[in-house]
C-alpha cells in the first residue's frame, strides 16, 4: 500500500477515536476538545527531540576525513599533470 | 567542532522535553488540581494553552510561504 494511504488511515483512526471519546464522555468535555492540539504539539516536540538526539550522536569519522583529504590531493596532482584546470587551491 | 554540534543537539532536546512536560502539565494535569494550589502560579491561564500553539502554527505557515515566495521570485528574476 502506498505510504500516503497508511498515513491517511492512521489519521482517520485517530479522529474516529476522538469522536468516540466525545460521544462517550468518559473524560471531561473540555479535556477532549484540547486533545488534537495536544497531539500536534507533542508530534512537533517529538520531531525536535529526534533532531536533537541525531545531532548528539552524529559520528564524524576523523580517519575517513584524513583519507579523503589525501585522495583529494592525489586527484588534484593527477589532473594537473594531465592538463585539467582544478580551480582554487 | 563536534562539541558545538553536541551542545546544540543537547539544547534542542532539552527545549523539546521542557516544552512537552510543560504542555502536558498544562493541558492534562492542571484541570484536575484544585484552584487554590500554589502550582497554578507557574502556569498561564488555560486559554493561552490553545492560543500559543495556534499562533505559533500560523506564524510558521506565514514564514514558510514567505520563504517559498521569495525563492520563486528570485528564480524568476534570474531566468528573465
């Protein structure tokens, strides 16, 4: 199934649950009216948290950076020998 | 440079957790607490619990559309 269909079914299920809560009045009324906004705010918070955690755990691989610099220098020498203009240094 | 990255990441996650707990308290727990409790001093009146997210969402939409319009105008000017 396409991804957008899955998201739409989840949204329909959540709104059906919310309307059911409204009808059954288990929780006080004013609470139930605030629930959608609460979910949107918590979703935004969750996204921000994932970005922050990803930033904290990002690996920098210093050895790979050194190898990459060596590759770049090697490629520049090779290209300059063959007459290609490599640009700024 | 990874220290700066880590600091920014930590700040972001701290802000998000703070906003989440504050909002949870505001919307879910506070209506069940009696009105004389001292904790009500630290929270704004309940109407702001709806106004502030809606206002932030509208501001976000406006900024996004301004950015999109800006990029479209800039690309059109470059093509012409």
